[in-house]
C-alpha cells in the first residue's frame, strides 16, 4: 500500500500528518518543500507535473486541506490521467459561527464540489465540518476525530509558572484564536495566565505582560507546559478539532473550551464550555475555579484514553485505506 500525503505542515494538520506518517510510512508532498515549483507561470506548470508524477507512483493520494492553490487544479490533472490513484480528502479547516466562518465554509464547499466525482472519501475531523459539507458530499463523508499519543502526553511533576491558580493557552496567536479576550477575562477574574505560541498578534500580546501574565513565545516542551498550569483554555472563534485541547486533557488538565468541532457537550464533564465574548469567558473561569479540578482532570484523561487515543485514529485510517483499495466505501 503506497500512500502519498499532500499537505501544508502547519498547526494541527502538521501534528495529524506526523502521526500518520510515522505509522503508515507514507511519502510526503508538501507545498513548503516544493515552493520553488509553484512560483510564477512556469512554476504552476512544473508544479502540476510534480503532482502528476507523484500520483502515478502511489496507490492512495491523500490530500489534507488546505494545502496550496494547486489543490484546485488536481481534479483537472486527475481526470486527464489514464492510470489513476485513489483520492481521499481530509479537511482540517477551522469552522465556527458568524463572519469568521464565511471564507473557510465557502472554501470547503468549493473543494467538495471540485472533488465529489473523483474522491473515494471525504474525511472531516469534527461534526461542525461535517454539517458544512454534508449536503454536497452526501454519504461519502466520514468523521475521524484527531487523536493524541497518550504515552507522551501524561501527567508529571514539573516546575509551575505561578504558585496559585493558573490558566494556560498554547497555540497560534492569531485574531481568530481570541487570545486577547482570554487575557481580558483573566485580568477581570484576577487569575494568572500563561500564553505560549507565536503569530501575528505576538508582539501586541507580549506588550501586555505583567506580574500575572507570562507570554512565552515558542516553546519546545508542550508536556511540561500543560503540567505547569491548572486549567487549559481554548476560546477560539474558529476551530477544527484542536490538538492542544486533547493534549492538555491527556495530561490531566480541566479545560475551558468555546469551540471543539461540534462536540462541546462531550467536554462538560472535563471542564466548562463557554462562548467567545470576554464576559462569557470570565464566567467560565469563575465557574471552573469552584469545581473539583482533580476530578475534572481525571475525567479529561479518561475521555482521551477512550475516544481520542491516537491508536483509534490510526485504526480508522487503516480500515478506510483497506476499504477503498478493495473497491468499497467505508
């Protein structure tokens, strides 16, 4: 079974593909590695030839969206080929509500329309993504949630950032992640907050640093970070199925979550589900402070072991690959 992944390695998609690559020993075609092929008119021509060559040399060509604008041309390339691989599409696209969701939702629908006659299966990582495209993809869609390595992400003793109650955030510092609202809510609640990550808002957030707010930038050891806080918060306006939430839960962290791919109800025994406004986040912080954090953390770990273990994700992909190779639809 020869598999090639076509993907842009960033955020949750990077983590997802690394897990799959390690297990299936697949080949990776990434827009970063091939960026020189995609520059200018001649670059487009060379890029399409590269993709066609890679498709000829594999049994399954698995596209992880969003990758690169050339993914819009793959259906045209595919239809012209005499020898064709099996195509599978996975969406890591963040979705949500309101104005922030218009562009990603529209793009997802466009991709499905372009691929619906040639893709063997559309995979989504969350229920909200499924709702966006199910009227177009029909029964050719499957939900495979993200999963984490529970042997790596686990509870351990480490040095804390603050002695008393501490909220933590780890991820990209972009406007849709709503970190500024989290900072305001923590300030109003008078709790400590540790922010780790980089992005377009890093400099703005770094300037807000004070005795109750630490801004770390990029960090090497995520496991140490999760074990240095009391509660992990993800209050994003747009999200797919966030790995950071799963990783934090696997380390025994209670969570405050605004968007979890349409599965927010599942997390109620592991923390507090809230809205994205500052007042709503503030209420969530006050609520979780009065709960049994150790019990919530144990519930979080158990949920990851049962539902979001990486072994489950790998098994579902293996079954899907075997199914499409045998000419069936999973």
